[in-house]
C-alpha cells in the first residue's frame, strides 16, 4: 500500500461517509475500535461506523508516522473530533490494518482513548 493509499484511507474516514469506507473493506473484514466489541463483516462495520458518526459532528486525521510490515500498515495519527456541542478535541490514535492482495482491508484495529471526545 503506497503513501497515497494510506492517505486515501484516512481521507475516506474523514469524509464522514460510512458507505465509502465500506468500499475499502473485504466482505469478511473485521474492525475493532478502541475497547468496543469487534465488528465482523463489511455490513456490520459500516453500520458500526454509521452509529459512531452519529455521536460526533466530524473528524480529521493528521498522519504523524506510518510503518509497513508486509501486508500490515501501522499509522500514528492525531485525530481532531468535532463534538456535537461545537467544540473540537484532538487525541492521539494508532490504527493498524491488514490489506489483502486485492487491496481491500481485511482487519482494521483502532487504538484510541475517546474519553476526551465525550467529556462534559
């Protein structure tokens, strides 16, 4: 996966369009977001992303660093979440995903503490 492809993944996430994100995924993809229960299958992942997007007003990723190991991508990002109350909160996140030979993501894991996003 090229640098452009890594940027494309985060641009797609930031587009706030769960269906578009789903197009990056294999049919049997899995997603683990923070300490939430794993989601299995493209449809479940898209539904989970849609539910998550409903709790925020938007988001933007800034790629800090990225590494590739075979089919695995590791990306450290600073994510700015636009809260529903209009405030912006930035947190550090690490995303790890595995890409199949056809370019689709088969396993996606996001390590982040979302507590500041939802703090009162």
